[in-house]
C-alpha cells in the first residue's frame, strides 16, 4: 500500500483531534465517528468535497475546544412504526390538504368559531 497523501494525513489528524476534544462531552465521540464513517466512502478523486468537509471539521474542532460546547449532537428524524415507507410527513401529522384551510380564517373569510358561535 502506498504512503498516505498530505490530505489523508490531515484528515486522520483531524479525526484524532476531534476524538480527543470530544472526550467528556456527551455524544461527541459517537457523532465524530458517525460523521467520518458516513463520508469514508468518498472517492479520492473528489478532492473539493474532501477539502470542504475538512474545513468544516476544523471549524467544529474550534467550537469543541472553545469551552462553550458542553455536548454534541445531531438533529436526526427517526422513522416511527406508524410512518409510511414513502416518508411523507412526520408520524401523527396529516397531509397538507387535510384539515381545511391553513390560515385561521375559515373558507368564508370570517373568524367565527364553529363550536361556540363566536
């Protein structure tokens, strides 16, 4: 196997630094590992994307080292057992066309509440 390129060495160094900086912060190590694993299959020829992700990782490292970060997480929408495989909407929500008009005015334009007549 050939020697790693300069960019590969930088990425591996960033990985180690992020793991060290994330010690003691809930979710940080798992997030770093997951993020690197997700992008591990990028082709070596996609240098622009790799450099972009490297710069993004450097910024995240600075945030972790700044002392203001107490934890690290990600916003992930998990599919519930009631959600359809098509992924249309969150569990328990109705489609956009169900439930009538989107604004508080009913179809006649008045704000009358049909339940109490006001």
